[in-house]
């Protein structure tokens, strides 16, 4: 089955840049989506189609993709950005959607 | 406002089935697909499948094929996810989420329900 691999954790100080990677064989041909999930809450879409921000998402969130890796960047991370982040995409056939393994971002 | 409201917590015995509902409001129910995603305690998100409320068409993750059924009642703008042959590993929070699809373009899951806790225990 298709897998998207993320680092388990990323830690940054407030104001620094956090980068979260997502690795998958089909990413050269398929878009990545990113979801933020704060403790005890439902996920929130923060990036779609690799690099686009939904309305209401702060500009410090950005996305990019190159080859088999997609990256979510939080520029000038704030304490309220502490959360779990999941990438989401599909395999090359487009028939098997999957979430990444998830990354816990700590800002302290 | 656009929202998805899910049914309350369930406790089931191993081998039983559970049916979770997801009521949509604030938008045209038949215009957006519904996904179901689950999350075991302390674990990551797991995509289970999708349903088109207009046609009733569905697509399930291979892991759940044969055990999950996604249906809808358009007259009350409600989607359902039924999972059968429950086992302890199915204990999780189950979410419904609205898909934004326009033609060949997919924009992600933009609205989520509050989650329904399903506990499987003897």
C-alpha cells in the first residue's frame, strides 16, 4: 500500500522557521495537501495543491513540492502553531488516498 | 454557517456494527463529496473512504473493503458511515469531512465534523 513518510517531530523557537517534509513516490505527479490538528480538535486544511493557502490561513504557512518530497514551511512560527501536521495525497493511480504519518511541531 | 454535525459517542461490543451520522447544513449537501477519516487515540489520521451524496457513488480504502458502507439520505442532508465486525482496534474518533472538488480540480477537505468517539469493548 502507498505510504507518505514524515518526520515524527520538529521543534523550533518562536519566530524561527519550521519545515516539515513529506516523502512519497507519487508526489512528482500528485498534489500534496496539508492539515493542521491541534490537541482535541478536528483537522484544518492549511495548504492545498502543494502550495496554495485557503482563505483565513496566515501567510506564514507556505508549501512547496519537488520530486518525491513535499514541504510545509511555517515562517516565523508562533506558539499557537504548535500542533500535529499531516500531509495527504494519493498514489499514482489516483485511487488510494492516504495521510502521512504525521509530524508534531513544538514551538518553545 | 457551513457545518457538519455528527452523532454522539457509541460503545459497542466486538463483532457488532456501528453507524455514525453526519448532518450537513449551510450548503447544498449534494454538491460536495463526503470523506470519512478516523483517528485512534494517540495515533495519526486514517482515510477510510468517500461518498458522492448526489449519485451515492462510493470509494473505500482497501483496508476497510467489505466492512464499511457509506450511504446518505438527501432529504435530511445526512451522510452515514457504517462499520461492521467491530474489533478493539476500531476504537477511535471518526470524522466526516467535506471535499471541495470542481471539475478535475481537488481543493482538499475544507469542513470537518466534530468527531464521534466509537469504543469497542467487551
